[in-house]
C-alpha cells in the first residue's frame, strides 16, 4: 500500500433517495455508490475539498476546475440538506 493519497476523477450524481453515485467520467462506468442515511454528514474542508461521513466509511473529494471552494460548498450544502430531509422522513415513519 502506498502512504500517499491517490485521487481518481469521478463524476458525482446525487439522487433525492439519498443515493450518491460516483463514476469514471471518461469510461462512463459506475465505480461506486454512497448510501446516505440520517446518520451521514458532509463537511467542507479547505481549498475545494469536502468529506462525506457514513456510518461505515469516510469519503474525501477534491473539486477540479474554477471556483473549487465554491463548488465544494454547493456539494456540502446539497448533501447536508438531503440528509436533513432523510432525518425528517425517518421521524415521520417512527
């Protein structure tokens, strides 16, 4: 294992169901899915980085292109807004 972090370019798709897919933008191949739950969270890091915490794993993403910091803020806000909706949905089911 390498001690260095390696980043691969990924295209993110966020669904209202709480699913976040990430795929290879060149091959257009799905690489994985993050299932957001009421216990998930997303935080803004510095310089265009953000993290997503799920009960089982932590994911880190780095934005590319112009306005990296603003773009990552949009993702964090969108993800946390969706998580808040998931929390309210789970409370109404109880």
